[in-house]
């Protein structure tokens, strides 16, 4: 069942405090306000914030290794999933370093403002993803950023040993996988999304270019 998400259901599903839910509600209000001036998310999705954005992002948190210390979210845009994950980490994993990468200066400004207002512990990098090559991360996420072959190319230089990529994908995930396997050997498992029966989360543990 995916319908009927609200703040109470979110709190029960992810076992978070009222403070975390309050921070997410503050984020929701900011997202709605800024979205009138900057295209952060589809305006039609905002009434379903707790399902389409909060829960859809938060489900990645529990899929990350418990030993992870650095997490990078590529093309964070309006903060999904990165800002939501950072708010959960503040309560559950305060040792987790969150880095949000966003090249659009206006979106990066929103991310900094939202992080400051909600207390989300994260660093915002207003640069292209290629500019942080050389840094490594234990978890790499991206939501609605690019097709899978492109995501793999962007993520590969950022992978620490044993790193995991968490890529939510919609109904075309099998097509994207077929395309990606033409250029990459991929060790992965897929997990059904809790918010959309047609969507899957790709959990990629090993990936190498086809030679």
C-alpha cells in the first residue's frame, strides 16, 4: 500500500522523533515557498510531499551500510534525497558526513538555506560533479538526475573501497539496466520502492567498465 502517507505515517514507518518530523515539515514549507520562484520539484507533487518526497527519499537511509561514514548525493536539486537523509542521520547516525552536490547556483542557495533553517547536518558543494573527482565516498545517491549509464560514469571516480550506489529508478529501470550493461559489469540487487509499486531502488555494490 502506498497511498495515505502523512507525517504520522512517516514517523511510524521510519521510527523517528517528533523533532525530525518537525524539521521535515519546516523543509516542506520552504520547498513549497521557493518552488514558486525556482523549479525544484514538480508543483503537482507537493501535496503528496510525505509520500513522493519524504518517504521516497528516507527509504534509502536504511539501505545504506551501517559502517558508512561519507555519503554524497549527486545533483541534489531541491534536496532529495540528500537533505531528507541528512535529517534522519542527525537523529540516527550523527557520525555520517553528508555532502550535497548541486551545480545550479540558485538550487545550491536553497539547499544552504534549507539546511540552516532545519538543522540538517550537510555540506553543499555548488559545483559540477566532475569537480569533486578525487574525493571518495561510502554511499553515492542520485534521484532523477540522469540515465543509469551516465550515473555510473559520474559515480565511478567517487567510489571508496566497498562503496554502494543507491539509485531510485522508475518504471523504465529494466530498460536502463539493459543499456548500462552494454558498457558496465554491474553487481546489484533491486529493492521495490515503498512509495511506488512500479519503481525500484538499484543497490550497486560492484561496477566495472566492459573492456
